[in-house]
């Protein structure tokens, strides 16, 4: 998955450069909600290794704590292929959802592992005459590209009906292109979280920071205790864009965020200089990064998480930034979410706590009764409830019961997401053309990897970002 994801307002239909986003007041209200819910300190015990029990009155129903809310057609003998970039536990968990679809319909579904950028992967499959029936696209920009290339097919009436019933208008709109519904946002992410090793914080005498300055003080306390403060998965450029976006949204504000996302202001703008300078307060201290900058650039996202929660009270780092999906990777260690691994909202740099969202949308490429039935299923609480129970997953589907999530941490995150309604800012790089915001070794990913290596070069980084953005946006 191209991590997506985090969580709060869209209003109006999606435009040429993505959704029309809300006022500063709306974002501040949503951010306050998220911060309030999450700061109640997400300290409940995690679920069992097998995903735990969702609990509640719906316990034990075949569809994963949601019951059967949807009638699907009989599709015996029909086959489908679903492509996504998910690996590891995310892929295994999603396959359980596909297995339930097979059980209900008689269709046979094959998961096709894709590579980033998925648009390029799909292009090669389509050129070879073997496109998957459905693809999970992690960016609004990728949906738009798929439509422009005449790959994507609009959702049918049943899928649209299920989507309308279960999703807020904002989550519907980011799956639209030119007013037509193409995407079902099956998976959401809260990308404004910092996870920490509870034992490291205890040993350092540190508490959860509430501001950026407090985060820097906490980092120093962790460093003084003998543990490197931060683990950064710099080998995956998308993690670096997420760092930047949280700082930029909080410091520059939502209006500037929207303008930069559409390239209505240049990356040479003073607001970008300010955000990069702030980011360098962490990245510019080599001893604050596990392995130093060179080590961070060789660390892939999963390892950035696991090395924070292994090694007893001397892990390679005390904190790791990323979204709610970090729980999947924590699950590969012996650490328990809520006791050994805890989380706090990304501390505000400016007036507003950042609330950045992302997501993965199911899009039909080969139109058929079976493909439309699958996206209809993925728009239902039946499907989302299965993966919710397995952990490391949030659904923007408002009719998934909280009891479907395996522990109190996940339940609070889900509640914050749903209670926010349409109030969120979508991941900026996911709104950009994929050549700029979503391609390994190019554009924003590469520029920020270079900046991680040399955080003193703010002006050079801005110039490179602007040159690449201008080429990708065509303006």
C-alpha cells in the first residue's frame, strides 16, 4: 500500500486537481476532535495475535462482526483479479475479505501483487492484454489518470447505492472524476500519529508531547537516556512526504496546503522554506535518526517500525512517525499496542494540529457483473468489518460498528474518523500527478530523500521540488 491514507474535510465535488477543501475553522474543529480523542491516551491493551475479538452483540457472525447487510449475485464459474500494492499482513488480511466474497458468490478471486507506482504496473498489464478486473488505487490523482486513459469504468447502480448509504459525501467525492463515481474508498488512514516505545519513554522520564517544541525536548530526553529518538523509513519516499505534509499543514495552514496541493503556489514559496527548515530540526540532527541519514535512507517502512519495538529497553529508536497502519507492523513484534507501543497525535507546529488523511479506492478496470459485485461488497460494512477485526485497518464506512475493531485503540481511531464526517485534508502527494507525488526515485519522493541526506540545502530542495512539480502539473 502507498500509505495513505489520515482524516478530515472535503466539501463539494472533486475538481480537476482534487476535492474542494474546507475552511481553516472546519479543519481546526476536526483536528481538535482527533487530538482530543487520540490524546485520551490510546493506552488500551491490544488484541490477541490473531486479531482479537471485536466483542459486542454481533460477535461471531460470519462477516466479521457486521452480519450480512448485502445480497450478492451468484457468480459460480466467474473469475476475478484484484491488484494492489499491499504486502505482508495487509495482503493476508485483505485476502480474507476476498475469501468471504468467494464464499457468498461462488466466484474465484485472485490477488495480484502490484508494484509502485501502480499506474505504471497497470499500464504494462493493459498493454499486455491482461488487466486486472479491479485495482486498489492509493491516490485521487491515480484515479483521475485511470479515467483519462479510459481504463477506469464508472460504478454501477448497486455499487453507487451501497456507497451512498455507507459513506459521507466527502469520501464519495474524492472517488469522483468530472462528477462520475469511479472509486470506493475501502481503506482509510490517519497519518498524523507518532508511535513510541513506552519503556523507552519511561526510562527517559518523558511524557507525550503536545507541541512541536515539546517533541524536540522529548527527543533530547530520549537521546540523553541512551536511545536514538527517531526511526525513519527513508528508503520509502512516501514516508518523507507525510512528515512534510503534517508540518506544512500545521505551520502554513489549510489554505496554503490546498494551494500547494494544486500547484497554485510554487514550491519556492516562503511557506515551504519555513516547513523544510522546521523539518530539519529533526532530520538535521544525525544522532536523532536511527543509523543516521544514510541508515534511514536504507530503512524500509516496515523495518522502521519493527526496530522501534524490538531490542528490549534498548531498541534502535524510541519513536516512529506514521499512520494507524503502523499497528500491522507492530504486530510482527512481541510488543502489544496500548501497553508496549503507544501513540500520540502529531504535535502542532503552528496554531492547528495537523490532520492528514489518505486512502485506497477500489476501481473497476474490466467491467462485468462480477467486478461490479466486488466493488459493491467492498463498499459494504460486511467487507470492512472483516478486515477491521484483524487490526491495522480503518474504514471510512460509517456503518462499520466500533465493536468490529479488535481493541480500544482502534475503536477510538475509528470513532475519530467517522465523527469527523467530511472534515479532513487528504494526503497532498496523493493529490499530485503521480510523476511528482507517487513515483519512487522521482519528484517529491526523491527530492525529500535528498533533503534527508542534506537537510542544510533548503533552497536547493525547493528549486528541485518546483522544477519537478512544474513539469508534472504542466503549469
